[in-house]
C-alpha cells in the first residue's frame, strides 16, 4: 500500500485535477485521453497530435533498448497507449499501473481490441511508491510524464530500483523546473500555480539536475540525460493557441484557475525559462 503522505497527495491534488471537467474534456477531445506530449521533428505539423504521440512512444521503446519478451513496468500508464506501442515495437510484455480505475478499464478495453500487442499488456491499480511486485521482477521500467506527480521522488526511485533486475533499465520522460530564486516574480508565480493546480509536486522538487542526482543516490548508473524540449514545443505551441481565448475570458471574470490546462498551455509556453523536458536513462548495476 502507498504511504499516508502519497495517498493523501494523490487523493487531494492529483485525482481532482484529472477528474475536473476541463481535464477530462481536453484530454478526450484533443488527445483521445492519452496524457503525454508528442515528438516532433522539423517540418512536422504541430496539430497532428496522434502521430506525434505515437512517435514519442516509439522513442520510449528505443530508449529501453531491451530484447523481445522482456518484462517492462509502465509506472503511470493512463489508458495504455504507450504500453501498447512499446509492446508492439519491442516485443516486450508490459505491465501498466495507475491510480485511476476508469483509465485502467479503458486501457484493458483498448488492448483487447488491439490484438497482438494488446495480448502482451496488463493493467493494474497500484502506486509506484509502494509497488506490489517482488524484488527483481522487471527488465525495464519507464515513466511518461507521471513522476512529476510524486510527492516523494526518492521513495518512488527506490521502488523502481527494487523491482528492476540487475542490468535493468529505467527510462524517464519528465519535466525539470528552474530553481524559483532564478525566476522573475511573474514566471515563478506561473510555474508554482500550474504545478499546484495540476498536482505536480515532483516538478517543483526536481529542479534541473536533481533527478540525475537522485538516481545516482538511489544506486543507479546514469547512462544519459537529454534535454529534448525542442521536440515537444510544437505541441505546447498548439495548446497555447487553443487555450489563449478561453483562458483570457476566464481570467476576465476572475476564474483563470478553473481552466488549468488552458492556463498551463498559455503560461508554460509564455514562460519557457521555467522548465525543460528531459529523457533520463539509468541502469541498475
């Protein structure tokens, strides 16, 4: 079971964000309920969200670099799109965990319809701070913009380390934030408000380089940390365009915080100095 602190954070901060009408409508209407950024190369249209998200998921499989039939944990699987892409591209068996039961139910339904790759996926309700798996259960673990919700990053990494086999690989697609004392008051306010309203305690804690330090402290060997912000900016630009008018109208009546995703798109594109998007790859010795 999760600790009281992680349970409370999830119940009080993360679940309300994902259950809010704006989140449910936005993710469903724009992204088919998938909840991660896409990967863009020069010349790619910023509006082709689905194609970009599938490209990002293929990057996950390449970064894992595991042989077929490997056992992989998706820590924060949502509706399972990344798990199915990784299973299809690599031949791995992927176990997805999440705390939102309706998303897990949809993940199971979509995998059942997917045929081949769906048969190599399973989805369970669990918390990555207290994983219900034996030591050395997996060849690989990945997170896709889910670790930013962690109120206790060190505990989560310790669990990843525990369930990985020696030589196992951890791949993390996550945001890092700029230390608040280096930001203007306006930028700092925007960053803190977005993180608070989205339940992203981990993003504020994981300033630039902090995840790498935590990985080493946990016992991992860090193989690479790549700043890939440029590859996701086209999607954030599109979100900022779509969110500009509704966010402005909401602010005009004192309700700007009620449209969290519109606010995030506008403010995080406007204040790009507050964050980076990184891919960290680490190995358990």
